[in-house]
């Protein structure tokens, strides 16, 4: 069975990976992309999507949408992800010669839902401004959609502020419209976290827990899960997440006979595990688990689908030489 899919997005390297994986899945009929302000201004998120579409030769329409939230000023993650939010050290996809389609993303989402009534799954991985506008323009949209699968939200803590997750914080009024619409929603928020270590032969260690990665959580993972798997001579590469710099982490790894290397600040292209997490997220969106227990099982199943060929590609892409 082929699933009709619409992606509303604000790429962002993680969104670019999600789009790539969705486009490659034969069981998904990706009808179009709607772009919105979020990780970067609309002009830049739209440019990122067009660059990717051209590289992939993705013959699917790309539409620009809202360039500001319903109220207030536009938030951005460019201070973290860099100019244009590619999440890389000035490494960009080739400039696009393709242009976006005429029409607004919110209107085209409505048109797609009317064409596939009861069949269209909306994957919203950005602030919900376009979606909220579409619901205001077409009050029947929640009933026309099969489901909304969204990345965002939390019930205990945030990632953009102490209390707020970015996609919801960037347009809380839009989120209120969507969550109050009566649509069937599967929310993937910050409440369940997976910490993992990827080696060149497989997932070496993984732990699923409730909440976000803080010092206590990472120390638990280190001592109970990771250290028992380490072998003398291994090199442990970590990014500059604050929890990785917790006192005692580096000495404990070195005591196991291993070397610790920290990557440059926010440089996911140098960390092969980012590719792993992107694939896991894409698989989870397809499974659409709705309880903590089923999501935990789905994460385990997704990790089992990580193939050696995937791993070698991620390591090679990050510049590692595999002997």
C-alpha cells in the first residue's frame, strides 16, 4: 500500500535528511513540500529545499509558505545551526537553478488533502504556522487528513528554552490551533530520548529513557551501557554537548584504554551517528507509535534496521577512513 505524504518543513540538516529518506521509500508517495520560517528565514529554508530537490532530482512541487508566525517575531536557530541553518561548517548543497512552484504552501496542502480525502498523512517537522493557516482557511482539513505526524513539543522540558521545544516555541499560537483542531496527531517530542554509540560494525551501545540528555542521564549511559562494551585502543568521538563534558567522562573512557576526541562545536557532518539518528527518525515516523511502550519497541526495531552498508556510508561521508 502506498501512503500519500505531504511534508511541511524548515530545513535544517535534519529535515533535509528526512526528506531524502522519504523520497527514497517506494511505499511513500511524496506529493509535495511546504516551506515555512523556522530554523532560518523562509527565503533560506526554501533555498535549502530547492537545493536538495535538485540534487535528488526530486520531481515533486516545492511551495513557499509563511514567512512569519501568527503573532510576534520570527524565531531562528541560525545562532546554533549557522547561516541558512545547514548545520554544517559552511558546506552547502550546490546552488539551485530550480524555482519553487507558484502558490502558497497552506493552500496547496488543502488542495492535496481534498485530492486524497482521508488518505493524506501530513508530516510536520517545523513550526506549525502553515498548518494552522490551512486549518483556518479550510475548517474541514482535520477531517480530510488521515493523520498529522509532527516533530515537536515536550511535557517536561525544552531545547530552545528551559521549558519550550523550538518548533512549538517558534509559533505557539499555531500549535494551539493544530492541537485543538481535533485532527489525529502523533507527536514526537522531547520526552523519550535515545543515547547511542555507533561503531564501524554496528550500534555498539544504546539506551532509551524518559526526558532529555543531561549530566545524570549521560553518566548512567556511560557507566552502565557504554563502558562495558569498550575495547582498549578504540577511539571515542563525541560532539560538544555539555553532558559529554561532564567531569569524570573523559577519565573513565581513558581508563578503559580508549582515546577521546571532541569534534568542533556543532559539526554534525563529522559525526557518523547523525546519519543513524536521521534514519531512525524516518522509520519511527512511518511506525507512528502512540504509547511509550510501543515507541520504545519501535526504537529497538529501528535500530535493528541499521545495516552495515548504512554505517560504512555514514563513516565515509564524515571523512573517516575504515580499514
